[in-house]
């Protein structure tokens, strides 16, 4: 189909879900002067305090400021736009302690005639519904995806993996990053979906496909997908953007009109698979941990780099312990007095967690620190633990050898 015959419309919806107090997701739809959509984007922010909201909003603002240039210069500038967003979020995080370690996912689509050029950082996703088949176009930049790529776990195991939100890259957490790029040519009837992990983290692909097919009207389809995420618990903010490409004759979005066509994405630059450069690990894992903590475990805990006195989960003599003190820095280990020593062995945990624990993970209370250790124990996949710890012997009351914290402990 000739591009001039394609009519492209975009609808978006974001919802804070049923559990979170704030919505750290955001989306962008930018239009050309002829009112056809030019740039679409979804960002899913993360970080303590207001960091997540600031990071996603800031990244989208920068992308918005690039729309004109993208139209003039073409899709080659897309990575540049994302790198600019990274620089801006990174700088903001450095200048404001309250925003330290904030970051965001960013999935951007630049619409150029009948082509959509995608740029991807993090684990928000782009899907294409074509001929009744839903295809994931983007590759998640997550620890779990790396495990899939290396053959350690299957795609099926990845779906419910407890560390599925653990990002290997995000916008604003490191001074540099590599942007995945994918381009597709749209056909009449195509439906492109951009979504945050509040959708795909809780709703399977079949449900997404069904909701898209059952609701040709894009507003209804957005609502159906957000409802599906909320019906699955609504644990996370959820954002859905739907782009419909229709021909002159209309046609059902994502329907059967082009059933014989395969949705084969054209890789502009191959997504970087496997281990990423080591220099990224430190800060990214910090963000990853924040995501795991905030997104899966309790929703309340966050990482404090500048905390004065706090409960810090770290390691001593090969075991995971809770300190009352100050978290570490790149140069020095966390300092303080051990208030509880667990029987969890550092070596039984994945390497990424080991590194994070050596630097120290700060909790807002002793309870949160205990919960974190329990979560580590319970949620680390079996195959990543050479020998899962046996159930605690009868004389040990619980997984943690409770030593009461000193009285008069100040609340962090
Ligand atoms: Ca999310």
C-alpha cells in the first residue's frame, strides 16, 4: 500500500493502577502541522521520592523538543534524541540529591510516511498486531532477557520471573548508553502498541492480542488493556499507546486484511545482546534494585545514597546482614553496627545482587530491611542458587537470627 493511502491515528491512556499513589509513567504524541502523528513515546520512570515522575516527564520533554528536528533530519537522529534525553535526566539527577539515581525507560516511535522507526531503552515495549498475530518488536533491556539470550531460562520462565523488572539500561542513570533501533513498514490494518511494563508484566500476550482484536475502536482498546492490567491486581502504573494504520477503505485494525503478510521488523542496528559493558553495571543495578524493590516487593522502599543513619542490607563474612549505619560508596563499604545477621549466603545469590549488596541497599526501616532479605531468599530463582538453603532448623525461630536492635534506635 502506498504511504499516501495510509491514515494513521494514535490514542493513548495512562493509569496509576490500584496500588501506587503516583503515576511515574508518561507518554507523548506529537503531531505534524497537517495533524498526522509524528512522534510517539512511552516512558516509565523510577527512583525514590519524586524521581520517577521527574525522570519520565523530563525524558519526554526532551523528545518533544526533538520532533521538529527529527522530521527535518530523518530517523538517523532518533538515537541522538534519546542520548540527549539521557544527558538531560542524568545531569538533573546529579544536581539534585533528592533525584539521585532516578531514571526512566524510553520507547520512542518516529513516524516517517509509512515507516515507524523505534528507539528503545529499558523494558517498555512496542508490539505489532498484524493479520491477527501479535509480535513484540522491541527487546527488553533486562537481566531476565539476558538470561533468556544466554539460554539460562526460557522465554516462558521469564514471564513470571521475580527479577523481570531488573533493568540493564535506563535513561538517566549513566552518562552514556546504547540505543536499540528497529524500523518497520506499516501496512493498512496494522496496529502498533507502545506500553509500559505495568501492562506486559501482568497481562499475557494472548490477552493483549484479544483485547486489541475485540476493540477496533482504539479508545476502547486502550481502556480494555488498562482494565486488564488493573484486573490482574493493578500493582503498577500502566500506559498504553495505540497507533492504527488504516487504508482508504478503512479496514479492521489488526484484522485479517493482511493475514498473509509477515510482520518482519527491519533491524536498523542490531539490539546489543548478552553482557553489556561492565562500567554500566553499578548504577544500573542500583536502579534495577530500586525497581525490584518498589515494583515487586513492597512499593515503599527506595535507595538512599546520602542517608545519614539507616538500616542497610549488606554483607559480612559471606552472609547477608543488616547494619545500622551509612550505605557505602564506590570507594568504601557500608559502615555501621550489625543489628541482624541472616543465614543467607551471599554466594548463593546472583552476581548482580552480590555486587549491589556489597555496596549496601538502604531501607527506611528494620522491617523493610528484613522483608528485603526474605524476598531475596524466596524470590531468587532456584537455578541461580547452587544449593537452596534448607528450611531453618526447629531451634531457629525464623530465617533471621533476630538480635534486637539497640534501644533508642532513631527511625530513619
Ligand atoms: Ca512500571
